[in-house]
């Protein structure tokens, strides 16, 4: 068994109709770019009625058709924000929790101690989060998953992971193992994935690997470590 095996995103997602929401963070193969990606999927009409929008460098989920919104509490939020040299990406409004915590001098993990999984039993969808921290022309990154300790949602298990940025390597965490009823929560460590140099190739590979019926939106950002310049790609199924 090769525990250091690195697979492409296509390989990781092959045959999986519902990984849910997912975060990918890593460094390009040439070592020149920091990479962050976030995608959302949905099974219900309420979940599918969304698009990504970008405002002042932050990314938000918003309703595609505001007249059809049933419950905005878990589907409308800031998915990506930056505070100083920290880029935060999450699958819910804990983006703001981390932002406020870092601003107040807390660590990434400590900021999340006031949050837990989503109150959407019987699924109890995990809250997944990531943060890139830039310093001296390079970066490190952290990821977190907060998930139910049992089938009844009586307690929250908290897992945090810290990584050095290695060229060509990324880590991929998603809310669910696969489709189901209830939907099984992601298990284990974030998955090792390959990160290429070309943002368009990366975006296309990830978008095409997601199930056609359930995918909704994707956002990808490549950040030049030497200049800080950002290159972004935003894909919405609801155009």
C-alpha cells in the first residue's frame, strides 16, 4: 500500500455522484503558485438554486432565482475571504467565524471551537474549512472538518490538519464519502491530489469530474507567490 500515492482529481472523483461540497488547497507543480478551489453540489431544488459571485476579491454563494429560495440559512454565505496574509475558504458561514477569530489574534483551529457540524439531521453535514497563510514568498495551509460524533448528532468531533506547501501536491476534503440516505460523512485525512501549473486545465478537470446532475458552481484561484497576483476562474451551472 502506497500511503503517499497522489491521484488526479478525476481519479478521486470517478464514479462518485455526490461528494457534496469540496475544498482543494495546494501548490502548483512548478512551485510558483498557491492554489485554492471550492465547489458546491446539490440534490434539492433549494440547494441547486445557487450561483457563485465575486465581490472585491471575496466569493459568495447567492440565489440564482431569489423568488425560489426556501431556506437561506445553510446555503448563502461567504465561501472565500482574505484577512491580511491569510486566505480563508469554507463551506459555510464559518468563513466569517475564522476571519473574525484571526483578526482577534486566535489561531485557525481555536477560531472554530465555537462552531460544529450543520444542524441538518439526519445528515449532519460536516463543516469543512481551509486557510492558506503566506509569508516570505511561500505559504503553509491548514484544513479542518467538524463532524457529528454519532448518528444522533449528540456531540462534535473536531479534526485539524497542517501542511507545508509541496510542489505539485494538494489536499482535497469534501463533505460526504458519496451519495446515500442519510449521506455518509467524509472519513479520514484529506486526500492527496495532483496540482498542475495551468489554471484552465485544473478548472476543466475538476468541473468535468463532478457529476453532471448535481454540480452547481466552482471557483478556482491561482496566486503567484513571487508577485501576489491572482488568477481566478468561476463556473456556474446556472448561467
